C-alpha cells in the first residue's frame, strides 16, 4: 500500500509539472500572437521615355507626329533610286518657332537642315524600325517589308541610315513610324503613321 501511494503521488506531481507547459491551466492567459504587418505593394514603375544614344540631345522634344515626307534623295537615271524619309510634327506650344521655323505653321520638321540636333529629334519623332531595330522608319514595298535582293524590284534598307532606302522599280514605297509613337489629334492636322512614294515610270508621286 505504501509503494502504491508513493507511485500515485509521483504520477500526480509529474502531471502537475506537464499541464502548465501544455496550456492546460484554466487561470493562465495565453500570450497573444501579433498579426504581422503586410509589406506595402510597390508602385508600378512607369515606362521610361525613349533614350537617345549617348551624346545626342533634342530639346525641346518633338510634339506628336503629323506625318512623314518621302522624297527621292539620289537618282542616277537608272532603275535604282535612294529615297529619304523626314518626319513632320504638329506645331504645339510654339515648337516650330523653337525648331527654327515660323510659329504660324500648323506643322514643321523637327529641326532645320544642318541643325546639330536634327538627327536626334528625328529619332524621337519616329522611333525604331520594327525589322532592323535601328532608329528610323520601317520601310515597306507594296505592303511588305523591304527584303529585295540585288536585281529584284523592291527595296533594301540602307546599310548606314534607316531614314534612307534603296529602291528598284515602280511600286508603292512607304516609311512608317513605330507603333508607340503618338500621332497628332489636333483637328485639321490629324497625324499619319506612314508617308509614301508611289513610283510610276521612275517618278515619285
């Protein structure tokens, strides 16, 4: 009987030691668990504007595009010709006067001929060609990208200047700005993404 009572007392003592560790005490208050503060959602980073090549500057930058003028740049009298594309922008906030043209113009080129910022401003006005990735318009012949080989009618991208294209034969040649370039929405000067030259009997129309 003494042995049994001793074992029972030991068991009760052990049970008393275990209960608090299990939270079994009715009078004890559990420590509240704090709710973690959610991390703030980062704001969306805006898409950066077009970045010009190092060393190039255009200020003020061109307004929305009005259109692209296409003309024959070089003609040796044969079937091959070189076309040139030059963007025109709508006159907003006195841009044309700042670019070297009359302020009364409804639209103008991005800069006058020979202006040191002309190339950079033309870059910003049209973006990059979709096929070559170079600054300048994307060129098309009869609705298809320029891909003619030597001796074939059509066009070839100029090796050094995306604003120029080498052509051969009659047909419709087009120079188009990049899809992300804003177009003019000003009444009377609604913008066009492309400019064209319809070659007929060797003449650009």
